[in-house]
C-alpha cells in the first residue's frame, strides 16, 4: 500500500494548527480533522456526513439505573449494516482502507506503521480511524504493544479496537479513536473507579500485582473488565493473560442460532477464527501516569432482534461505541422503539455479551494467579 500521496506533512497541515509551537500527534490529528472538513480542500464524504450529523437525534434512557445514550445517526449506516464478517462468500469489493478516496488524507504515526484518518462514520465529531499501512488481518494478537503506544502518543484520545467477529466493519487491521471521555460509559467507569455509584454496578477485584489491578465490572448490563496499571509492560501482560483465558472460555460459543461457532472459518480474512471476541478501549491518563484498559468480551455483534422481521426487528451492531453506552440506530422506527422500552437494551446487551456461565468460568480462571 502506498499512503505517501495521502499523508499530510506538518507544513501541509500548518494552516490548520491552532498552536504552531507545540506540535505532536494530538495537534496533528486535530489539524487533520480541520483540513478534512475544509470546504475547499477537504474530503467531501466527511463534510457531507458532518452536515448529516448536525441533524442527529439523541436521547438518554435509564436502564436499571444505568444511563445509555441512543442516537439516530445515519452517518453510521455503512458500519452498522456492514456484513463483512457475516457473509458466506468472499467479498470481492476492494478494501476501503487500502483504496482511500483521492481527497482522503491522513498522518503517519508509530514510525509510519499506521495512518491516522478521519472516521467518516461519526459518533462524536473528531473520531479517527487508525489503519495499518499494510493489509494485515483484523487481529490484535502480537499488536497489543501498538495500541499501548498509540494511547501514549494520542493522549487526547481513547483508542478503540473491535475484534473481527465482535463488530469490526473492515478485515484490514485498524483501530479507532475518539476524544477522551466523550462516551457516557467512559464517564461512568471513571466515577466507579473514584468510588461513586452508577446504578448497582460494582467493581470486583480479581487480581493484583505489584503495578496492576484487574477488575470485573458486575451489574453493568454488559460484561466488562478493567485493567489499571502505571506500567505499559504490565498492561500488555494483563491483556495477553486475559486474552488467553477468554480464548478458552469462547469455546462455549457454539450451537447458538444466528451466531457463528467460535473457531469457524472467517471467510473475509480466509483464516480460521482464533481470536477471542471482544471490544477494547485503552487510554493513557497523563495526570495520574496510568493506563486504563477496558475489555468487553462478546458472543457476537448481532443481538437476536437483528434477525427478526417486521416491527420486532432492530438494526443494531454492537461494537465498542455501543459497549461504551452509545447505541446507534439508523432507522427512525428502531430509535423510537428503543427510546420507549428500556427492556430492549437489557436484551440486546445480554444477547451480545458473554453469558453468566462464561463469566463465572472466566472469573474463576482469572483469579488463579
Ligand atoms: Zn486493506
């Protein structure tokens, strides 16, 4: 892949920096968003989507004491309806991350291994897609250090990862990023870590090392795990250890209607599935010099309601933004249903998260250190 024609140098970004003295990847990303949104030189698809985004509808629904944001947001339609990993046939369409639009620009980071792009599917303006410069498969094993480095470089952002069978919309290796603490669950998790209440949610510590701690987040509608450490090596080690145990537990994903068995062929990547299904968020907090990793282990990205017909159907795709409490709909009827029936959220989260039996087995193995 040749990204050189899409890469913007600091001198090309210069008109878009607000502070020309302190240039780092945070200010480059902010300048990139301004450049891509420029009416003359920008990226028409992003500009159109920002116009659509200005008209989104949004509501907050309290579900068993926990607030969830629901939006009607058509800019997310391509990723919400993407069937990249559900198709039974190999997709012969060209890869969208290898074949960027002519006006789509980015900045290279981590010694040119990744290109940072504006994410055209906007949950919050400023959202980024961070794509590998190579068409590698969407698998994080062996690349966890990369997400740790990104979190340390892009400190204004939370870095996200969706596993292939857990809501990613492209088989090309990529992360996403969003401005820190803009999604409701990020704020709720911070409150819990500071000892405040969020519904009946509770942090249960599973294990502790010299520099890190791992928690299970109980009674939070969806299964979630938190790792906190001031040491980047420790956060990587905790993640690898979690990954290995979740991989064992994911063997229980089999024989569910509409959910591919764990370990089956992933046609769009031409490999057999080995990666446990999950959504990740990682951020580095300079004020406390700590990393916060949040893992949402998943059964699949589609709840049962997705496969129903007529008025019972809900077109939703449960990926990291949804795990972080921002449920995105692209049809008015789905938006109205969800706004008026909190029990639908309970069902959607429980359909797509790992089951209570899987949680029990996982927690048992994570406690053994
Ligand atoms: Zn590609």
